[in-house]
C-alpha cells in the first residue's frame, strides 16, 4: 500500500476546506475526508495483516524512501509496523468523531476544520515517518493548530491555557530536537530510524541522549511532573480540540517514547527504567487522587488522563514484551476512551452550559443516550472487562509482573491501587451528573443527542468494544512489533 | 573588459539604477505613482539579471573577487529589495522624496555588494561605510517626525564610533601583518595577543552591524524610529549582507583563529539569543518588537556560523533566504497597517482577524516562520542552523539554543493571540490592499510554506560553495 | 632622540581613549562628532607609524589614511545634516534631549 | 460419554446476554411492556438447558467420580506461550450445581418481577440489567481460567451497581450503588494482585493446570515459588490470601461487608437474586474453586478463611437482631449465612471424610439460595403491599397475604435449621464438620444458629403477627400470579432441597462422600433453634414492652449493635477525612500550586528578568558607546589573558 495516501487524503481535505465557500460545504468536505481517511486506515490494517499472514516478517512494511535534503541525510522515509497501524486507526477514529461532534461550530467554521485536519495530518505523518527529521517535522506541525484551536474556540482561561500548552509542548520539542541532533552526530550523520536502530551506539552516548528524547516526548504524553498543560489545555479546548489533544496528541508522545527513545536507545531505556517507573507510578496515583477532588468534568477527565497515560509509561518503563504491548494497548484504548469522554462532556456542556458536576443531576432522564454513553465510557475508564481499558491495563499489569525484582512488584501493586481510586471518581462523576434528582428545573427541557453526535459516539464505542470484547486482533497486531523493540532492549538487560 | 562587465554585473546594475534615478530627479518631477511601479519593474529585472552569467573571478589586483555563491547572495539581497519596494509601497508613495530614498537604498546596496566581494581591508572599509551612511539618511526620512531624526542621530553616531573602533582594529592588524589583502593576511595570522586584540576590534564592527549583544543597543531605537521601509531594509538586507560578509571573512581570512572565534561566537550567540528574547517579551511597538526578535534571530545565525565549514555557510545562506521572506512579510503587514492608520502597537492589533483575515494569516505565518514552527520554512532554517552548530556535539549549546526557541515562541504567540483571540471593541477597520502588495504577500506566504518542502534549494546552495 | 614606534602608538592610543572619553561625556552632538574625529585620527597615526616603522616597502598604510580622512568628511557631512534636522525637530543639539526611544 | 453439545452449553450464558443486548438496544422503543416476557422466556430456555446439562453431567460419572470437563477453551488474550486469558467453560460438580442455582433463582426473579416491577418506567432496562447480571454470573461460575473469573467478577459487580442504582433519581440508591461497587472494587484489587502472584507462581492462568501445578509437591514451579517470600510470608500464601480478600469483598465478609445492607436500596427481586442467592456467594465459590490450592499449599490462609467466616457469621447475627428494616435484617442474615459457608470451607480438608466441610459448604450454598431467595421475594411481596421497608409499619399481615405468610414461614424454619427443612441438613453438616476440626468455631456457629432462629422469627412475628394490621382494611394483599408462582416453587425447594444426597455429587476431590445425619449431634443445635424461636415468640408474638426493656437493659451493647458497631462510621472517617482530606486534597493542591506553580514561575520569572534588565536599553547613545567599548575590551581581555 502506498502510505502517501495517509497524508494525501488529509492534505487534499485541508485544501478543499480552504477553497470551499460556505459552512455546509466545509463540514461535508471535512466529514468526507475523515471518512475516507478512516477507510484508508482500515484498509491499511487489512493489507498489513494480509501481508503478515502471508509470512512477511520484515519489521517494517510498505516502506518507501524519497530524497529531500540529501546532503543532510534527510529522507522522506515512510513505513509502518503494527504499532503505527494501530495508532493510525486510532487517529482515524478520533478524527472522524471529532469532525462529527464539531458539526455545529458557528464561529469561523472553515478555519476550525482546517486546523483540525492539519492536526490529524501531523499525527498521520508522525506515525508513518521513519526519518527523525520528518518525524519531528510532523510532530511540530500539530503544535500551532492546537494553540489556535484552544485560543480561538476554547472556553474559560483559554489564552492562558493555549499559551501554556504551546510553550510546554515546545519545550518538549526543544529537548527532542537536541536529542535528535545528538543521535545524528553520534551516529555519524543519520536521521534514519531503521539505520539507527541497527547501530549499536556506545552505552554512554545512549544514556546521555535517552533522557532528552524521553522527557521531550514525555511532555507530550503528560509525564509527571510535566503534565500541567494537560488539565488546563484539555479543559479550555473546544470539544473536538480536547478529543484530538487527548486522543491523538498525547499518543504522539507515547509513540515517540517507544519508537524513538526506547527503540533507538535500548541501553538508555534500561538504564533509566527505574526512574520512568517511579515517575509513572507517581503519575498514576497522584493523577487519580487529584482527579478525585475535581469538580469540573473536563478537569476530571484531564487529570484522569494523566493517571491513565501513566499506565502506558509504566509499561514502557517495565521493558517486557507484554508490558510494552499493554502500554500500546493503553495508548489506543485511552485515545478512544478519552476522546469519547470529551465528546460526551462536550455534548453535555452544549446543553447545560455548565461542566460543574455539582450543578447537574439526573441527566439520565432527559438525555438517556448521552448519559448511557457517559456511563459506558466511565466504566471503560475504570477498567471494566469487555471494554478496552481493562484489556490494556491488565496487559500492563501482567507484563509488569514478569519482571522479577521486588521493586517492580511493588510498583505494579501501587499502580494497581489506582483502579479503586478511579472507581471512586468515575462513579462520583457519573453519580452526580447522570443519576440523582434533577437539580435544575431548566434542564428538564433539554434534548438528547443529535444524529452527528450519536454517530460519533457509536463509532468510538464500536472501537472500544472491538478491543474490549475481542482483544486478540489488537494483541496480534502489536505484539510482534513490541517484540522487535524488545529484542533490542533485551541485549542490555 | 568583458570580464569586468560580467564579474561586476550586480554592482554595475546597481550603479546604473542610481544614475537613472539621478536623471529622473534632474528632469521634471515625476509623480510617485508612476515612478514607483517603474522602480519595481527595474528591481525585478535586476533581480532576474542576477541569476545569469555568474562566474568566479577577481579584479583590481584581488581587491574585488566574486563567486557564484556571492552572486547568489547578492541576488537574495536584490530579491529583498524588490519585496521591500512592493510591500512598503504605501509609505513609499506618500514620501516626498521617492527617488532620493531609492538612491540612498541603492547606494547602500552597492556598498553591500562591494562588501561581499571585497578582497582587501581598504575595500572592505570603504564599502562598509558606503553600506552604512546612506542608511542613516534613510532612517531620517520621516523628516518631520522627532523619533525619525533621533533614530538617524543614534545610528550615525553609533556607526561612526563603531567604525572608529573597526579602523583601530584594522590598523593594528596592518601593523601586525603588514598587509591589507585578505588573501595574504590569512597566512600570516598566528593568534598573538596583538592580533587577537585587532581581531576583536574588527569583530565588533560586524557585531555592531549584525546587532550582536552587547553591541546591539542602537538596533531597537533605530528600528522603532525609522520609517518602516528603512527598518525593513536594515533588518533584512543590511543584516543579511553583513552575515554573508561576516561568515566569509571569518572562514576565509580568520580561519587560523577558529579556536578563538568559535568560543567567542558561542558566548555571544547565547547572550544574544537570551537578551534579544528577554527584551522582545516586553515590547509593545511592533517595530521594536521585531527589532528584538531579529536580534534573537541573529543569535541563531551565530550558532550556524560557529560550525566553521560548508554546512555552516550553507545553513546561514539558507536561513537568510527564509528570514528575508518571513521578516519582510511581518514588516509588510506592520507597514500596511501603519500606513493606513498609523497604529504600530501590538495592542492595536487586537481583533484584527475579524476585519482583516488576510493580513492576520500573513502575520501569523510570518511569525510562525520566525519562531521556527513547521510547516513553515523557518523550521527548516532553524533546524539546519542547529544541525550545523551542533556538529561539535556540544549538547548544552544546542540545548540552550533550543530552549530559547521556547521563549521566542512565547512572544510571537503574544502577537498571534492579540490578532486572533483578544477581543477589541474597535479593531482596525478593513484595509484595502492593492494588488501589487497582495502579490508580494502571496509571494512571501508561498515561499514561507514551500521553501522548506522543496528540499533541492538547500542542496543547490551547498553546491555553490 | 628619534621618536620610536612605541612613542607614536602610545600617543595614538591616548588619542583613541580621549576621543572615546569625549564621545561618552560631551552632550553636544557636534562635540561628539569631533571626538569621533579624534578616534579616527588616532587610527591615522597608527597607520602611518606602522607603515613607516614596520612595513616601509609599500604604501598601504598611507593610502588607508587618505581614505579614512575622505570618508570621515563624508560621514561628518551626513551626520551634520542629520543633526540639523534633529535640531529642527527638537530645538536642541543636546544628545540627552533626544531620548524618546528607549527600553 | 455424556452427550453435551457445546453450542447448547454456550447458550446457557448467552441467552441472558442476548436478552441484555436486545432489550438494551430496542427495549424502550419496540418491546416496552412486553420486555419482561422476552427476558423471562430467554431465561426459561437458559434454565432448561442448564437443568439438562446438570442431568447429563451427574448421570455420567466415571465410577462415581466426577471429572472436570473443559469443552470450550478459547484463547482470548495471549501474553506468552503459557500465559493467556482464555474464555472457556469448565464443568465440574460445583459449576454445574451453580448454573442450576443461578438460572433457577434468576428465572424465579424474572417471573416474580413481571408482577413486582409492572408499570415501572424503565421496565425494559430492568430486564436488560437482569440479563446482563445473569450472563455475568453464569460466566463467573463456568470460568475455566483464573482471569476469566476476574473478568466476570467485575461484570457481576457492575451489574450489581446498575441494579442497586436502578432507581437512579434517589440519592440513597446512587450512594448505595457506589458504595457497593467501590468496596468490592477495593477487594478486587486484592484479588487482582493475588491473580498476578498465583499466575506467576504457577506459570499459567488455567484452573486445571494451575491446581495441578500448585498441588503436586514435585512440580518445579511449586518448588521455586516456595522460595519467594515477602515480609517473611511466602509468595503463594500472599497470593492465596489476596484472592481470598477478593472473595471476602464480594461475599460481604467482615470487615468488607458494609456495602451489603445498603445494597438493599435496589428493587427487592434484585436483592433476592444478587444479594442473597448468587453474587454474594461468589466469594465462597471462588475459595471452593481454588480449594485444592488453599488446602495443600496454603493451609494458613484456610485458617484465616475459617476465622473470618465464623466471626462474620456471629457478628452479622448480632446486628441482625437489632435492625428494623426488614431487608436489612435479611441482608445481615445473608452475611451470617455466608459466614457459615466460608468457615465450613475453612475447616475442611481435602479428601474423603476430611472434605466434609467442603461438601457442607456447597450444600449450604445450595439450600441457602432457595430459602434466602424465598425470604427476599416474600419480603418483596410484603413491601409491595405495605409500601414500606420498616417492620414498625407492619404486623398482622398473615390474614391478608396467606400464601406469602406460609412460604415465609417455611423459609424461616429452613434458615433456623428446624428439620426437615432444607436448612437443617446443610447447617447440620457444617456444624458437624466444624465440630471435628475446630471447637471454638463450632461453638460460635452453634450460638449463631440460635441467634439466627431468634432474629428470623423476630422478623416473622413482627411482619405477620404482633400488632394488628390497619391501613388497608379487608383488601386482599397478595401480588398477582407472577409473584405467587416463584414463592410456591421456591417454597417447595426450601422444603425438599435438603433431601438431596449432596455428598454423592459434590465433594472436594470429586469422589462421592457419604454424609450421615447423626441424630444425637443434632439435638443441641435444633433445641437451640427452637429456643430462639420461642424467645422471639415471647418478645414479638404480641405487641408488648419486653423488647424495649431488654434493649434498654443492654443499653450500650444494643446501641452499638443497632449502629452496626459503627463500622460504617469508621469507613466514613477513613475515606472522607483521611483519603479525601489528607491525600486527595493535598494532591490536587500540590498540582495546582507547586507543580503548576513551578511551570508558571518559569514564565513569570522570565518576565521579571526581562523587566529587570530594561535599564540596559537606556536610550542614551553615549551609554551605548560605553557598553560597546567596554564589551570590546572585555572580549579582547578574555581572549588575551584568560582563554589563551
């Protein structure tokens, strides 16, 4: 399959959106683009599995390589493995759901959709690039759309949040940039991921560069204590913005931590794994406890994201094949779940004009569909079997447990404790919003979800269920690729 | 004779233009409305001509020499001049002495061309003065405005003082080596204290023109006070030309002192980035803001220069090319708005997007490019500068540079925020933009978006070296 | 006693700093310009001295001096024009009266 | 061999699931009031298949020995070549017994609810939830894999949450649902870690393999696992203990019992199904499922199981004597009875006569399901009639609801252990087993059985006798046919279930166990039971002041028992005061002020520095020159003198 499709479709969509004349055109073009992209992503999955079942065991498939800056060894090198395929599908699902829930954006519709498409373009490019420069380019592309989406269409302290987000992410990028250049020089001028992964850089160099890359990508994926853009950014962003932020952008970081930092610098990963584990366990528990005290739905989800993303970092820190698979599953699962969560919060906010749990109550009565979805996502978040969150978290736990040392065990147990805290805050949120008596008389006239909202929710729910009920396919997709990464790591263990 | 014509083509064309304007001035007064398009066309032709018949060679016993790379650099300056003539046409049309303004500008450019090609300290000094003195006059072009004359005064005094120090350095250098020819001098340098003193004094002249901290203090005042066309000229053409000369002087002449100037560049580039950024944070006037931002940009250029080889040279030329488009687009927007209602304050830009989406996007694009954010070309420029500068694998150095990008993003976003997000009861009203200006903007915008994606350009520059 | 190179360099350095001192302290713009002329003259002295004592074979230093004098005149012309304009706007040629542009 | 069709087996859990999906998606739009019939018919089918399966299974023993059969085992999630989560069906005596119990009680509740829940606004949703619960419970008991049981364990928890919170607009119901879920979740944490430990030790999650590995002394896994220890206790012991914590949470063992009384906020049929007959015994089932491991490898944990069970049994019985909400009385009685099952397991050994406790426990589980469901359904009928849960609003109902009265009496006699009702046989077996292994537990159990008779008849007399009923006049108080049928059927069960030769079918090692009834041994418990009944009659048969007098005589103790020994308050203190105030709030504060503060400080610090150095740009050209010269000289000096 020609991977250029993956960036071609959003590119064309973006241009078409720019050239379209009225709001209706914009919306339909964006939706068509997103749907086409979903189609491409699913096709990619099938072609990928077909190729694999035909016995192709190359680590990375569908590679293509074009020259750009030949003197600097910058090549447009693309390719996918199971991890990228999973991430691409996640992005496509979140993308179409984002396009759907933004259907009724009134202000500057064209610009809104343009930025949205640009943001997803960055993500697709990021997931398929095999050249550090190109990867970094696509990573950075998405910073400004995020800033503008929050700053223009956001709510609350939007300018502050947008600024903070952009600057913190830029800070992360700065570290990544240094790390990338470090790799470039240390390897004798190569930006190519595949080449770099086959080089055995001296351990000292790896230990020097690894923290730069890991912390850099860590900022994107809310590594404690660099997560503070998450609550503000997510809560100020418009619905689709939050969905993209949490569902896609944070995954860029996780993917980077794994694909760039861990894969290319296995010795570094081994050397720092303890620190990563400590930080992620702190993030998991601390995020969960902080969530317990939040009163704003978006803050609840944002802090819970910090906690949930901690699991994927924990999986990376644990450095076992199962843990890494679990970490990736958690990325996918959290992406879908949190996107849906934000979508539902957006739907509720659109109607009640408040996000304070204390001011709501009994929404189940007026909006059964929205409340039910809200409840299901909540259950997914607290790791109910049958939904994606459970599969991912359990895989992380089982994988973490494979490590022999007591420290790892204790870390796992501490992390597992969050499932109780999660239950507390999720049920609190659900209990206070969807259940209980109706507190505000004026809410009694509210209506349930519209077609676009329903479609968005159902699409994401289907994805969540597909992982939760039959996790085998995702496991089969991710595990061999995780194994390829682990092969590099195990040499240094 | 033939060789003289082709090798000195850029300078000769410039001279021709100056004389042409002189004749225009001598004759009956031509209206600005007719003269300006003419000049624009001439500049375009000049720009196109710059791409042909470029050879390597020297003249006047090594006092003048040129290479295709230098021709390319001159073409970049021509391009910038052309863009300025388009983007600032609002102000230019209103000015009383249009031919004089362009005469001064062309003289300064002639000085820069000679400066780029100079092979001799005398030639170097002469052309440096030629490149400086007219600019001071340009700064004074808003004759009735107090700040304009203040700016010009600061510029001429500072530059005179700076050239005094430069000359003292040159005299010491002459004393130490006995020659004023670059080609001979290169072999005679031995890092003796006298030479280092002389080199530092010589260096300050570049530092002054490039506004490297702490030799930058005149920059912001002059940028703010001057008419916007002069400011654009100063910040783009003047800076670009000096950067080219600086890099070739360092590499070709002072190659033997690389150990010294590497450390010097590292120290100064860090100070420059930091101070430039810190000052830019607080600025309210858009021109002053861009002045400090351009100081910070120079810090980045120094990072690239510090590499000391082909990669450094290529990355600097590439960056200047991108910088021309980005900075001119920003100044262009500022100029259009300033001409229309005299507003130059960032707070006045609040709510601009409501009324002027085109200008707003242009400004945003330019600022993102200056901040080095993809997909704009600035990203590529900065990345290559750092790639070059990091070649010595001084991680902390690139780290500091990269961290400075965060601070710079902070203040660029301030403007973006004012334009797109802040509410304003009375935003600047809708401004009609003439087709030529619009064309220039579109040219800049396209270049900003596409230069980076079109990778061959960098390789082309590298091939010229 | 014939004056040696060092004597002249001593004088020129002195001149240089006197010029600089004048530039830093005098408030009258014209006087400041004159101070700069002092600096340039110290350079001229340098050139001539180096040419005579160290490199008498070529005339590089001498010519440089001539050019410096010429350029200094040109520079002064423009500077004085600017100062005149400044005077028109500010009714003063005191350097401290023109400090609207700062910070 | 037996004739078991795997598709048919799958239908047992999947028919209720189908009910959930169908009613959940289309119940409100299409089926509306008919939704109950859809659910009930599906349940009936499932029940019939379950009975058929049980028949097939128990009639095909291999020489009296019942094997474990795993007809379906689908790899759901693979971790490594040996470690995977499988979805399977495992048939062995206890799981077959359980599917019958679950489907039977569920069917009864389905039928009963046709009458009880009639006219509810969310009638289809109710049936959907029932379907989900039944599916999860069946999945739980049929699990072939330790992780599978955890999966269904959680699903059971969430369906319990949904059903307790069925009246979602009542804050008390929402709070109770939350409490139930969170407390059991807390216990599940232990379960999960236990699973991780056991799976690591055994190298598998599959029950059969795991039990084989961990109980054969020569297996290498067992030998290596015994070398791991933490805080001086072996890893396996930790694992088993943690798994037991999971079971204790779900089975409302002290101190994790606090959710059960509150869970009575749900509709009464739900309490009958979930919080009496099926879900709450999941913990017992879990211990029974892993019994060989407990028994062989970690006997210490089994001791703990015994003591916790015995203590809970007595503890709950005391509280039950003081409660006035009839459902809460039943809830505490449930807790007490489950305590019986637990300690029966705790005092059991593995094979032959030693395993009597195991069989007794399962037997009690079986009979308890009958009579406790009956009690709840009867109580439901009463509540349906008087619209109150409080026994103070009741009294003298025997004339108005004769059938309910009769069946309730049967159930009370059964739970009090009066022969020949079902409870007598199973309780007798338990006491017998306890007597042989642990005398202290035996005495606790004995006293508890007296207390049980007392509080059950306190309940019975207060509802049906005591003061005369006034409110409704002569009106007939029975529910419709749908509500009466289950009462009768379960009543028959409560009478007859004791006569099943249980030991023939269910035993710890799969070999038939002969359970004798020792008349001499039974004298003491039965007479204690009768004494309890008489005492209750003395207090409550007619309205009088004796209860109050005794209550004030026992002042402090009575109060403490009435307030459930303040366990709830202690939990409240720990959660609200300690966890919320000392962890949650500081964490949130720390995040906003310290972590975020540092980030903001970086910003404001930069701005401050920026403002601080603005003087450098003074606007004075002479100063600029000065900086210029000084900088030039300093640079020169730096390179000439310092960095030569």
